[in-house]
C-alpha cells in the first residue's frame, strides 16, 4: 500500500521504518522537517507539506501528540481534499469525545475514520509487536487490517469510535499509577536500608509484580532518565486527559490529582523531555 504518515516523532519514525520494511510505500511529513530527513530513502519519501504526503496515498496515518496538533494538520491547505474517499487512521492518544468529533468531521467530507491507538514504544514499533486497539466500523477495520498487522500481530477491534481511545487512556493511567507506586516503594526500602535486590526478589515472586518495574529499575536507581521511549511531558498530558474523561463519566479520579502534580513538578524541574520515570526524582529527591 501507499501509506502517508504524518508525525515522525518517537513513535512515528520507527513505525514508518517498519512499514517500509514490510514493503509499503511511505510518504511522511513532520512539522519540524529536520526530524524527518533521517527517514529519507528505503522507500520513504519525505515531503515538505502534509498535503503532498497524503496526495495519492491509500491511507493516511496520524502519529501526533494531541488533538490540537491533529486539528492544526488537518486544517492545512489541501489535506482534507486529498483524503476524500480514503481512510484516515489516528494513532495518538486523545479522548473518546475528541475522537468522535473528529470522526464526524471527516465523515462530512467523505473520509473514513479509524482510531487505532498503540500500546508499546519505539522497540515494539521497530519489531512490529505493538498492541493495536481499533475503534470504528468493522468495514473500515477490515480495510486497514492487512497493514495494521505489520504494526502489531493481533490488532483488535474494540468497538465503535471512542472505545479504543477510552481503553488507551485506561492503560496509560496505569503506567502513571504503577510507576509512581513503585517509585515510592523503592524509595522507602532504600531509605530504610533494605537491599534493593531483596525487595525485588520478593516482589517478583508476588502477585504485585509488573514487568515495568524491572524495565524502570535501573533508571530509578541511577537517576539517568535520558533517551526516553515515552517522555514525562506526554504522560502528564495523558494523565490530565484521563482525569477529565473519568470525572465526566462520574468517576472519582482524585488519585490522578497527586500523580499529575508529581509530573507537573517534574516538568518544572526540567524533566519534560526525559523518561517518565523521572517522577522518581519528585518522590525521592535525595536518592537520585
């Protein structure tokens, strides 16, 4: 297929490379052109304008940071007209309501829409092992399924537009909750002199264990949060968005207030572009 991918950031770039390796023709665009130039070649065309990237493509894929970025790109000259009769697949993390509004807007101008947020990061994107959650019509999902399988082995249709976005927010708030909870426990045992190896040995054998703990352990112990797969600023955006959606649904999302404050403090301390595990420095500032 000819796939246009708009947004070549932390997830977009490896995803474009993966799709090109799987034999698809790729045309890509990024708001900051220099960040896309490394993709040039190997079947990937870097375009100066979003409209040029989507012209002639079978499907357009958005890997953008938020709803505002999506709106800005789609407002660009010639973008929507170039997509008439085609499919737009939105892979970023936005709210269910934002996704439904986008779907309705696109339907008015003859563009099919599928939300397909992803769970995983750069390594999984490069290997094609992402967890792909889709929301939309069964027909549009079936139309996209062949190339979605190049992103992840078992894409699932969650339900209508909005449900995959809700599922992604539910999962991303778990990232925040698990990481902050683990950072607090880790700080506690270290300050009380319990060997980290003893703590981890017990934890790994318990029902409390999650593999993310080992993935973040070295960062938390060393204080090196550079080279992120998922930066702290994006987790803060998702936590705030999840809180808004949960409260609108009548849930008590007060627990997210504390986590959002930790992440906000991390932003103020200069960790916006660091790995999200930098929130450890806010929980246990004397240990890192």
